[in-house]
């Protein structure tokens, strides 16, 4: 299972959801060969609550994460919660998260405490580091940490190359576990502000830096799909593509035709793309209009795996 969760990608940012300016041929093909949902909702219009809900299958208030978490807070997902990666781990799967976590940055709240065998990425949003700001009163951040396992291996990494580094880690994990079941959670940094993409994506974009970051996302999916095919795992792997909440609606982003943006509970803040590709298991080219949410993924996986649902702390 590969679960790809983008950051602040709006309902109208993919070609298969109507974009005419962002080029996403690989993701569009996944939709053509799989199932595309038109009424899929994040549990929150901001990242930390949405991601906590994705990991636990619970509403944000249930796991007591109802706002965005900031660096250094003594607060995060409760280690007693039973999570999606823990369930996969208990079912005999190798597990890894690559990318953004944002459910707590203290040792007791890092991903490897919740069933992930390994972690490589940023513990929170890519804007929560040292950068130039017009607003001098904005909370000053520490250097942005790149974490491997539980260790900070670099401060203020070059974000233009970070997607490529993420893809490398994903492919290393896939190759290492090609003979065993695996669950890979690829939590992209794109398309959260600030927008950084490799130069060749920028020069070919029709939608500025935002379009470049969308192209980078599509490239990353293409690289994972190519590796699955090379390993002979493509037809045996469920690939899911979605976003943690709607877009801000600026800098080239779009929630069209929905009203509202990230931070709001209008449709544009919470209704997001959701695509499932699973060769031979889902109907090709299907469009599902029924409502679903990212809190549904954990119980759905539990049903597929034959694993019991377990309650967390109350």
C-alpha cells in the first residue's frame, strides 16, 4: 500500500479535477485506471488535525488535536492511540513515512512511536523554519529540521531538491521490502507555501512556481509507479492519492468550483481530491459521488487486512 498525502492541494489543482494550467498526466492516468472520488473530505481544513485523524480514524476533537502544531510544543498525538501504521505493522507489513508528519515534534510524538519502522522527513510544515518574512512580528522559527528516524540529520535543507530526496528514500524502502508486504506513507511537502521546485519544473510551468510544484508532485508519483512496475509489484499495490485539506486559493492554487479555502469549513477548505488505483480490485474509470473522509481509511484498511479495530485512550 502506498498512501500519498499532499499538503494544501486544492480540489481544482489536478488535471483530472479540472485544472487547465497544471500538468499532472501520471496522476490523471491513475484516476483513469482507478477510482476518483468527487465528495471526499478531510477531517479538518488545516494540517495537524487532518493528519491526526488520518492516522487514527478519529475526529480531531477525539484525539485532542484541533489546531496547527508549532515547533517545540510539548504537545502531540497521544502515544497510546492505535494508528494506521501500527495496524499495518501488526499485520506483518514493513512501514515507513517519508515527508511531513505534523502530529508532534517531541520524542514521544515522533512517527516511530506509532508503528512506523522508519521515518525520513520534516516534522512539521516547510514554512516553519528560518526564512525571510515581511511581517517582523511573526513568530520566529528555529532552523527547519530534516529528520531520519529520531535524529536530526540536517538543518534548513535545500527545499528545491527535497522532493527528489524523498523519492529516493521511498524507492530505497520499496526495494528493501519488495519480497514482503509494505505500507509506505509519502506525505509530500508540496504544495504548501513557500513554493520550491527544481529549476526544470519552474522553466516549463504554465502556472508559475505553483504549477512547477504540481509537476514535481506528478513526477514523484511517476517515479514510484515506474519502480513498482520494475519490481513487478504494480498490479499488487494499492496506490492512494489525496490531500490533507483544501488550498489557500492564492499563488496559483485553486479549489474550483468550490467555495472557500484552507482554514475555512466551506467546501473548498475540506473537500479534496481522492484517487484509488488497485489493479483488478477497483473498477477502472469509476467516479464515486458518495461522501467519504480520511477518517474512513483506517477502518477500510482494517476490513481489507482482517484486523480488529482497537480503541485508543478516552
